């Protein structure tokens, strides 16, 4: 009879194989390590987007001189939401705020290796991440406009 550890290892190997098949090797690595996960200490701005599936993605931005200097994400959703949030946050870093509108769901999917690198039923997660990013930069522009109005 296999040991408990053998059963767990076999199950984990199967999950990993399925993730590589669904997301490709690069997507699998992003799913496993989730770069940019969490809210950066200096984040000033936040946006979120919730899909019909119930998943929510939050994007956090630290912006200095109209440029994203750090970003992070959180999600209460599936692996596709985590991969998409991670990619959107990564794509934002170093960009000027005015250029963030170019980070669409399609751009997130391309960053992940193309639409075929995510299960078709989960591709909407890339759009959730892009929408959360736009909400975050929108919160930045609202604050800039409020300051300008005070001056």
C-alpha cells in the first residue's frame, strides 16, 4: 500500500502536469511562483475587477512622477486569475501612466505566450486583470485631478 506521502506526491505531480498542459511551462512557473503577488509597501493606488465567475483581481500601484515604480496583485480566484494578475502587474512596472491603457486583456494574454496558453474558459481573467489595472490608474488620475482642483 502506498504511503500518504506517495499519494500526495503523485497527486501534486498530476496537478503540475495538468497546469503545464493548460498554461505552458512559463505559465506554470508564474502560477507556482506568482511574481508581484501582494500589495507593495509603497502602493498608493488600487483597482479591482470582478468577473461573472465570481473571481476578483486587485491591482496595486506605486506611482512616482507619472510612472509605475512598483505593482502588485491579489486575487480570490483561480490559477488563471493569479497568472493574469501577475502578468498585468509586471507589464505595468516602468510604464508611464498614460501608456497603461495599452495593457488590455489581449496584451496580457500575449504576455503569457498567446491566448492558447490559457484555457478558453479562463481567458476572461486576462481582461479582469487589465480592467483592475485601469481602475488603479484611474484612482491615480482622480487624485491628481483633485489636487489640481485644490490648487
